[in-house]
């Protein structure tokens, strides 16, 4: 009798709970993809406005610009996390992506200065889309747990971040190329890590998930564009 009751529990309430949990994960993942796609609209708009207006964010003082940027970015992070369970969180996220588009405009404008600039931008976009598609597929279908990568990815990010700050003064082209290459690899892995957290139920809020994946995609694209501009830019 006890055995039969255990079997009933496993096939009844347990099975239903598993279905509900799977449905919840799928909903979070689906909403993350939709919000991620929507977030590209203000990013493109911000970049376009920045290019058209010649937007410069403390161009004459890189260190001050970095500090102000970090202050604004972390302000957005805090507010988005604070209101992530409401429509305000979505609006703040879209506002943040517009701001990031503005910040991207200087790089985009510089690349557009090349005769093949538009082609380089489309190549960077296509490369970023391909990386995202591959990482999203692996995160969805792979049985391997990539959760252990989190600590190493964070360490790698900190190394790249510190090196990037140092290069503000060093101005070493070879170091800049190395930083961009490492950034593409690290943030590509972050896409896999963050998406699998959603798939496995580690992240249950689609606003937070979108923010994490957006930052990785943004960094993959910007660093790919940097590499393409330096290595393939044509001024003729």
C-alpha cells in the first residue's frame, strides 16, 4: 500500500509539478528572447542619434568618462533589479539599452569613416548573431552543466576590465587587440552561461535574464566591431 501511494505521488503531484516547472522555465526563456529582441530597437536608435549628433561622452577626459559611465550603468542596474517584477523594470531596461546605444555611437561612427564601414558593421552583426545562435542552442540542448564556469568567467572579465583601464594610459594597439579578442571569447561564454541558468531554472526573472544576456551580446558586438575596424578597415 505504501509502495502504491509512493508511485501515485511520483506519477501524480510530482509529475504535475515537473510540467509546471518546465512550463515556467520555457515562459521565462521565451520572454527573455522577446525582450532581448525588443531591446535592440532603442540600442540602434541610440547609436543612430549618437552618430548623427556627434555624441561624445567625456571624450577629452577618458577616466572621468569611465567613472561617470560606471555610475550611470550601476544606477540602471540597481533600478532595474529593484523593479524587475513590474513594467517599470522593462521600461528602465529599454532606457538602459538606449543609453548603451549612445555609448556605442562613437565606435560606430569611427567604423563608418572607413569606405567599407557599413560592411564591417553588418559583418560584426552577423558574427554576433551567429555566436548567439550557437550558444543558445548549446544552452538549450546540452546535458552538460556549465554552471561551474561562472567563477572563471568573472575572473576573466576582471582581468580584461583592468587591462582595458590600464590601456587608457598605455595606448598599446597590440594590447587593445588582445583585450578585444579575449572579450569576445569571454562574453560569448557568458551568453551560454546565462542562458543555461534560465533553462535550468537558476534565473526565474526574464528582466534580469535579459539584462545579463544583453550585456554579453553588446560586448561581443562592440569588440568584434573593434577588431574588424582595426584589422579590416579600408580608408581608400
